[in-house]
C-alpha cells in the first residue's frame, strides 16, 4: 500500500481545531508510524538522549541533525513502500510556518469555496499570518466577483489593500488596484474603474510588475471605449499590443483587436470594422473559441450600420447559434442587438420577442448592462406604439435596475421623465410622487 504520510504529518485535527505540529511532535509521530524506536534513529552525534529531548521540544533540531533524521525516515519508508517526502525543511519548520504553508497551498486551489476560506481565516487569526490574510481576502473577493457581487468584492479587496499598505508590501498594489478596477467596470462604474487602473499602472511601473501592467492596459482601453473616449481607447490598446505576445497572450490579443474594431465602429469606419473582424476570424483555428461569437455579433452590427440587413442577419444568426451552444452567458448581447436590426426592418413583434428572450438570459446571468439596454429598447418601442400600460412597467423595471448601479443622474432623469409623463395625463398625485423622488436623490 502506497500513501503519502507527509501530508498527515503537518497537522492534526482536535475536534474543530486544526493543530499544527511542533518539530518534536513531527519526529515522534513519524517514528511511531514508521514503527521505529529511538535507537533506530541514532547516528554520529545524534544520541538516543538527544532524540528524546528533541521529541519533547527540549532541544532544537539543527540542519545537520534534521538531514540525518530525514534520511533515516525516508530509508524506512522505502522499506515499507510508503511515501513520506520528509526533508530538512519539513522537520525544522515551526507550527506557524506550517500553518502559513498550509494556507497558501489551500488558497492556490482554483475550486476553493467560502467555507474553506473561513477555515483559513481561523488559522490566520490564530497564528497572526497577516500577509496570508490579505491573500485570503483577495481570493474571497474573486469568488464574490464571479457571483457578480461587485460591491462586496470591492470591499473585501480593499481590506487586502489596507493590509498590504500596513505591512509595506506596496509591490502587491498594482494587482490589487487592477482587480478593483475590473470589479468597478463590471458594475458599469467606468470612471471609478479608470481611476483604479491608473493607480495600478503607477505601482506596476514602480515595481516592474509587467504582467499586471499589460493586463491593466487592456482593461483600461476597454473602459475608455465604454465611455466613448475613443482616441484614448485606441492609444491605450496600441500600448497593450506593443507589450503583448500574439501567441502567449492569444486570447487577449484577439479581444484587443476586437476593441480596435469597436473603436472604428464608433468612428463609423464600418469597412475597417469588417476588415478587422474578418482578419481576426482567419487567425482563430479553434471553432469553439468564444471570440467567434463576439466577432459574428459585431459583424452583424457593422453590416446593419451599412444598411446591409441581409448580411447583418446572417452574422447575427451565426452568433446566436454559436453562443447558444458555447457561450450562453453572452447570448443576451446577440439577441438584444439583433433586435435592433429587426426594428430597422420594422419587424416590431419579432423584435419585442427577441428582446424579451435576451432579457431572460441577461437576468439569468446577472448581466446588468444588457438588462438596461434591452429595457431601454422596449421603452422606446412602447413609446412609439403609445402603449402606456406596458411602457409604465418598463419604466419601473429600469428604475429598479438603475438603483442597483447607484447612477443617481440617470435615475433622477427617469423620475423627471415619469413626472412629466403623468403631468401630461393629468395624474397629478403620481406626478408629485416622482418629483419628490427626484428631489430627494443626492
């Protein structure tokens, strides 16, 4: 029977408490489990009495002694067909050092969950592992980010930031500020995201964190694009492309080209948009690459802008088919943007059905940006159709979504629109309610 004894030698569980072993406890446990007597561990300058004192933690283990003992343990383990992986470092580590090593290994697990991190925090507090605590906060923040709990993720990452500042680990701040920017960007707070990205760039340059700087440049360009700061977006994405490797950073390289194409779209250079995406598609060898759905989608938009609706619908259909199979979390984007082409062709009922389907996917995957986009499209449609009943329902949906973004300006504008709408209908009481809501917004 082959098993790894070393893993169970680091700690023992006493009830709900994890107890990391002292050097003496490790020695005694290894000796007992390998069926060795103290006399069996004797060697030159390592007497039975010394072994006894080390096992009771009355004498420290020197490197030379640890080397001799680990050799004895490994020889015995080989005889018993047991893997122990015992070395000098293992025998000489203190319980605090073992606790730190254990926590760091656990935090490297990509599948770690909140309950496991809670357990790490208990160990961290018991052994005062301050830097590990910051690492645990970062990992917990990433979990909440994946759950689209952006504000909570930010709050947790800020705790990590404060720890790194307190212990003067400023070289970590480039990464922390980049992630804070990403969390804000995914919460549609692009101005705040840019501020964090700029801080990240400062610390990355100061401490030569080139990898984070590269990733941050990509994120920064994307936020500039979202705010329609097109020249800054193009300038920044070119900086990213200058430092990225097309093969090593293949995925980001492809998406960076997508940002360029989107910028050309804003500049209404649709031929350049189409040319860029067609070149990128030729570079993609994997027919399951998620960028294909993105490229098909945006080719649909480009041809729509040129009023070539046949080609536009062709690419939107390709995007819908691809995302339905490989990228359902982004399917709402294609459905809602496809509906805009249907509206141009005056297929109103088909457009409404497509938007509502897109909203179902956006809600399922907590895609706030496209929940807003789809509802704003419905708002415009029902306004044109003069369908006040459905329009009012959409207004309420948008208000609830805007509350999540804490975008008080847009919320105030919407309250004022509703107040004016009810004023025109001579519904003065409801009009006053929305005026008061608008007034009370800070």
